[in-house]
C-alpha cells in the first residue's frame, strides 16, 4: 500500500515528530511518502529522504496561490492566515 502524509513542515514540532514515527512504522510494510507544505529543513530524521516529495519552493502553483491570497486578504482588510493556505 502507498501512504501519503501531507504536513506543514518537518521543523521542530510535535506533529512532525509523530508523523515521522508513524511513517517509519508504517514504512516497514508499506511505501510511505511525505509532502511538506513549507520549505523548512527536516529537524527529525527520515530514513528515506527520497520519499520527501517536492517542497513549496519547487511548487509554482502553491507560490502563486499564496501570493494571490496574501494580496486579496490585504485588500479585504483581513490578516494573512497560513492555516487557511495549508
């Protein structure tokens, strides 16, 4: 089975650690891939580094969407909310 985890980043944080631990356990019998939305260097060790898919800096659509949202939020008098973007 192929399992895909999408998370904010692999920086220092509890969710990142849990995802890496669960991924390592599930990776024994399955194929596990990770997709971090933000481009932060992994703090936690991931045994299969080639299973970390493209980062936000490589994803032109995400960068475009983030810029458009940021400008629309400013025009609408709202604050930029990274949780909405993720």
